[in-house]
C-alpha cells in the first residue's frame, strides 16, 4: 500500500481552513465575501493599477546618466539617485555609463593599405590608443546621434592620425614631435566629434609605437645609427665651437684689460712727468743759473754712472774719484791704467 504524501490525512478534511485563508486574503485586499462580481473586479483593477504604478521607481547608479522618453520623445534627463518613470509604454528610460573611460587600441597592419605614409615618403607602422568618455552635459547627443560610437571613433582616429603623420617626417614623429602629434590628434578628433554632434569627449591620444615595416627595419636601424653618430659629431663640433669662442672672448677681454692698464699707466706716467717738469720750471724761474747747473750735473751723473773709466780734467790737481781698490789690484793691465 502506497503511503499517502499527506501523512495519511485527507487534505479535503481541512477545507474549512482553506476557506478561512481565502477570507483573510480577500479582506487584506479589500474584498468582502458576498459582494457582487463587478465590485470585486473594480477592486482588482485598482490593485493592478497601483502595482503597475509602483514599477516606475528606478535607482540610477552614481556612474550612470540617462534620458526619459515619453512616447518616443525626450522629456527630461536622469541624474544619479532614485527616479520615477511612468511605466511602459508611456515612458521609457535609457541609461549610459557617463563617467566610464573607454579605450580603443588602433594598430596599423603590415599591409600597404594599413601602413601610414610620412611627410618624407617613408612607410610607418603606427600604433596608438584613444581614451574617450561620454560628455556629461551632452548625453542626449550621444544617445540619439551615435549608434556605434566605437566604430565612429576608430574611423575618425585613423583618419586624423594619417593626416598628421603624412605632414611630418618619420624621425620627428618618433622622437621630439611625439608629444605635439598626440596633442594635435586629440584636438582634431575632438573637433570632428563636435562637428558630428556625437556627444563624445576625447580625453587623450597616446602613441605607443612608430616603427618602419618589418621588411626594412634592419636598414632603418642602420640609418638611425648613422644619424645618431652624425648628431653626436655635430654636438662635439658645436661644443668645440662654443669652447673656442669662449676662450677667444676671454683672451680678448684679457688683452683689452691689459691694454687699458697700460694706457692708464702711460697716462699716469705722463702726468707725473708733467708735474715734475712744472715743479722744475717753477724752481728755474726763481734761480735760473742754479737750476741749470743742477740739471747739468744730474745729466752728467746719469750719463757716467755706468762707465768703468773715469775721465779727469788735466787742470784738476786732485782726483775726486778713485777706482775700487779690488779692481786696481786685479793684475789687469788695462785696469792698472784706468786711472790715467
């Protein structure tokens, strides 16, 4: 005998309990036993309307923004927080991650169509990334005017980068012009997106790689090394030129200073000579004979002070000057006769 799943108890014996439960449920929703069918139907309709209205509450996350469409027409924006939207089909909301930063990586392929042509007619394999987000104050444009934003941004980025690469030299893009190329690419992309009214903000464009095609990369490396050596020699020559110019300027300045010093010395010497002459002239005017004799004596003293022979006037009875005794005793005949 199969066991009764109701524990050998007939469930229909408790039918009065089921009826009690039904009565409680009807009372909870405002239905009363004994009312006609139409009265209960109206209450059911009211209940359904209330439940239908409650479905309009929605929680907008902090990183989300959106718009509310009423029969397909945009009527208002949705900001983060609790919002109420009339249930479908009256109103419909569209939410987007407004603060999320998206990244698109773009790499030119090795095919001739994928490579970019530089301003100096070289092929370049350019890889870069684009960071973008939805404009917070123009989310309607992003929702209604941009169907596939990633595809649009990728196409705009490739077009702008090709134009910039085509107007600059390969080495400039790869070295000192990298930052300028990135900034110009971002500005040009933003201008195009604004022109399309896409509601997209380009945050940054970053060049990751600028290389020649793989088939010529070895030759290009050789050219790069040669250019580096050329630049090194040029730097050495410029350093030598600067050093030589600096030394020359120093020597010129030193010679100018020496010349100025000699000039000042000559001027001061001349002034001293003039002062001495004026002093002697003033004395001469007071006693011309005495000064003339004194000048004669001083002149003769200057003339004969280094002469080893003494000339004595024959009229002079005594010799006023004697040779050094050591010279007289040196045994030299010429020295012995020097006192004549």
